[in-house]
């Protein structure tokens, strides 16, 4: 009996699934990776958008409420990125046509972008060959997901971010961008 | 060379080359297991495809301490196979036409014998069939087969003995019919 089964084993030893199966499996794999990347980017976009709102909206609110304006809504910490720390409060509002208005309105200085370092999004990424950086607006909650402190009230605020997408379409790292005023 | 666990980890992180390498390494045994269990190339290819797609979603459950990746894949494939052959009164397909014009008489006889064995295996109850396919056709150890079939090693041994006995009966009667 074992000899007969050995014969069957020998005949079928090299049989395997056809190339069409491999093509279908790899198509599904790529689609899955695309979907996952999109999910991560959407989540990151939502989080960074919330962060940007936090960085912009709260200083205004704070400057109206208290004389020493709060420089940022984000909780200060040693890990705090420059981008979040250097959000300056807006100037106090002035009345149009008042005596204090200067004769020549000063041109607004161009805003200089301030970015954090890239923060990895994958624990053990596959080897990096090439990629591209996508600028997007994400909620501030994204900053919290990578360990940056954001106050609860501003998790949904928008923040600009650069997402580094690798050759396989996966989001590998993110950095947050703000502007000096 | 990376271990299969490392390759799986990289594949789950999105590394297509690691996933492709794993596929090339493991699709043959999965396909043959499904083929010997179902007797249908089409169904075996479906099972192979579904097994590797399931690996992408269930791969994080793989624990190298509990067995190798091959056993893990056989386990997934087995579920796919049982889902397909359960509840539809299993009918073994007719033998495949494998003879080519240059086949010699000896080759024809050999192939005829192999077809008889293949059909006999396909008519075994599923529990016996999977024991024979894993241990006798795919060289799984009793321990590996027990892990895949989720039963004690002793059960694998007894199913295997019973399966071989049934196969011998079936082949004897087939030969008797052929010779009559």
C-alpha cells in the first residue's frame, strides 16, 4: 500500500497551482496594501488636521482671554516639536481708521515653514528603495498617535503633515509642519 | 536566508517580495493537499488562493512555537477544503486524462494504477483521507498532522491505519473488477 501511495506521491510531486492563481493572489495582496495605506493616510490626515486646528485656533482664543497669551495649545514637553512650539499668537485686533493705525500698513512677512523630524510609522519596515513625500492636512490626533502631546479639546484640529510613502505604497514616516509668523 | 516567520512578518508589513517568496515556497504543498483532498484542480487552485489571502488577515496569529508555517497553512487550507466538500455529497471526479501519445504500455499501466490509487484516496471518508494525504503523500510527521488536524497523535495513527486498510480493500476490489 505504501508503495502505491509512493507512486501517487511521485507522479504528483511537481504539481502546483497555475500562474493565474499567483497573479490573482498578488493582485489581492497589492489591493490590500493600497487599502491599508489609504486608511493610514486618511487617519493621519484626520489627526494632523485636528492638530493644525489646535495649533491655530487656541492661541487666538487664549490671547483674547488672558493678557499673557498662550503660545500653543499643545502641552509643552521636551519631545515637543518646534513646529508646535512656535505657533505664535495672532496680533491683537485693531480698529480700522483708528489713530493708532500706521500710515503704511506693514507687509506681512512670508511665513517660514517649521517641520518636526520624520517620525517612523512602521516598527520593522521593509528595505527602503524609493518613495515620495505627500503634503496633506490631518487632524491633530495624528500627532498623539506618534507620541506628541495634544490637548484633548483639539484632537480634531487640522495640522499640515508630510507623509513619506515608500515604493510599496506604505506610509513609512510622518512629520508635522507649522509656520512661523 | 530569512526564516519563514521573518518572511511572514515582512509580508504582513507590506513587503511584496517577501510575500511572493513565501507563496513560491508554500503554494505547491497547499495545492497538492487540496488536490488530493478534493480531486479537482479548479477547487485546489481556489483553495490555494483563499489560503494565501487568509494568511494575510490571519497571519498575525501564527506562532512559531506551536509549529511551522507549513502546518499553519495546511490548517487554513483544511478549513477551506472542508467548507467546500461538506454539505454537498462529495463525488470524486473522473480520472484525469493524462496519457500522451508517446506513453508506453508500461507507463499506461503505471498511470492506470496511480489513477486507481487517486480515486481510492478520494473515496475515503474525509477524516481518513486527510490523514493519508498529510502523512503518506505530503510527508508530514504524526505530530505535524496532529497539530493540523487538531487531534491527538494517537488519533492520527489510528486513522492512518484504518485509512490504509480501507485503501487496500478498495484497490483489491478494483483490481478484481478490472481482472474479471
